[in-house]
C-alpha cells in the first residue's frame, strides 16, 4: 500500500475511452476494468474541463474529484469528442 488514505481524490492523465472505469488507486496504477456506467463531466483542479467514465463503485470518488456540471449514464460515444481522464483516489 502506498499513498495517503486521506489525500483528496484527483484526476490523472487522459486515457483512451474504451468503455471501462478509469479509476486507479494512484495515477501510475492500472485502471479499474469494470464497465463504466456513469459519465461525469465537470471541472477538476489543474485540468479544467474533464470527463470521467466510472463504475458504480468508484463514482463516489469521482464526485469528490470533480466539480460536476453534467452527469448521465455512460454509453459508448455518448459524448463524442470528449476524452476520458483517468481518475485516482
Ligand atoms: Zn471502477
Ligand atoms: Zn457522456
């Protein structure tokens, strides 16, 4: 285990939108591979506008990492041209 459990969730590097949850415990870890069910769009510190595809389990972390402007059920290409940033908690 590495990292501070009390650290604030953060948004990491942009990654390929392949329909899976982009959560990772730290930015260098592999992402969660569960199917994304929620798409969160908003602003994150240091990134500006971001979009996060997340599974139900990790949605709570995405809520903390992003100042949410839009949220809906995720579907492939539901937001054409929007990249999905990797999230870390
Ligand atoms: Zn996940
Ligand atoms: Zn979307």
